[in-house]
C-alpha cells in the first residue's frame, strides 16, 4: 500500500474511521465509569509499529491519545515501538491487533 498524503479521499476515510473509534471508545469509557463496580484492568502495552516516518508515528500517537481510554506514552528512539497505556487491557495481543488494524493501517494509507 503506497501512502498518498495528497489524496483527500484517503484523509476523509481516515477521519471517518477515527471518528468511529472515538465514539466507540467514548461509549466504553462512559459505561465503565457509570458501572456500579469499576472492573478495569489498566496496563501499558508495547505496540510494534509499521509506520516509519516521524509524521506517520506522530499521527498514530495522536489518534491513540485522542481515543478515550488510551494514551500514547512513549515512542522508542528508532520509531519501532509505541508504548500505550490503556484503561482496560483484557489481552495485550488484542490491544496491539486493534491498534494495528483500526488505527495504524488506515494511517499508512496517508503517511508512511
């Protein structure tokens, strides 16, 4: 997949996907906050990155941080790993796969 930073349709698609993730995550955080018993499993997960450019990694880190329930904590110096704090980590592998599929892959369509 070749990134196309000039492709407005790719950016609009990324925006639509991000807004979907934003709404789903916000709903999850609201449910967890209003639940009679707060049953969350917070954790920090190392997420390997396929994005390599500074702009691409920054875009992904921003999307992770803006999504309720997750925060990008640190990017390794070689930009190969993003450390993410999540409010509820059922499985580290599931969180890695979710970030890769729902945020990183669409971001790769617009930035390398």
